C-alpha cells in the first residue's frame, strides 16, 4: 500500500490533510471552466472530486484501487494503473500533487505530461530531501531539481511557484498556451 491522505476519516481533518486539500484548491484556481484534467496519483479521489466542480472532465489515475465510491461522478473517470503504464490521454492540464517524489525516475511522469498536457502542468512535492525520511519517496525532487528537469522540455515555462511549509506547488505552462 502507498502513502495516502484520507481527509475525512472519522469526520476529522488533520493538519496534513488540510495542507493537501489546500494545494488541490490552489490548483483548481488555475483551471478554467470546461477544461479536461488528468489527476495523477489521485488516491481515494477527494482531489478529483474538488477538481470536477470546475472542469468539464477529470481523468483520475492511481496505481492502487482505492478510489472511494463517495467521490464517483459522471465527470470523473478513474483508471487503476501505474504511472509507467499511463495511457495516452490528451488533456488541457495535468495535476500531480505529491507524486513525483514517489518515482525512481521522475522523467517518466514528465515525458507523459509533455506528450499529453496541452496547456498546464501543476505539480507539488516536498522542497527538502525526503528519501531518507520516507520509505515511499524514491527521488528528491525539490523545486530547483524540478526546474532543472523541466529545462529538457523547451515548450514549457514556469508561470508561478508557491511555498507551503516544506512543500512547493509549481505551475508550468506551454509557451504557446493561455493560462486560463
């Protein structure tokens, strides 16, 4: 089983869950009504549900079959698959919150984003080395590391980065695309 956030377990929202929810809400603010969005490593689906309130459609992917039926919607299509096996899925925006550090090779995700996202890539990760503190983290992808990795994708430019405690959330846009 993977590292998971369950924000409404026992009708209580702890600090870690509230921080994670706030990153989804921030990402949602950079998505236009009517967009198609991919939520990579969606977990139980609460983030996909938040996104579906604004967008046309959410393609929700996770390696584990943990999508909670309470979050199911006609606007959300859940597929169980590993990031390495993601199907082609052209979307306006790819959202990947606290995912990239779980990959041995972050370029697997970045290559998929480059191929499938038409407009935006919204990503968050710890902004500190975390592989020695968390057995689920296979890569240290602090913001400077992500910037360096994204230099290999010339169609993308950094729009904005936000910091929250030890996390960052970065918004990259295609150079020829409108933000919203």
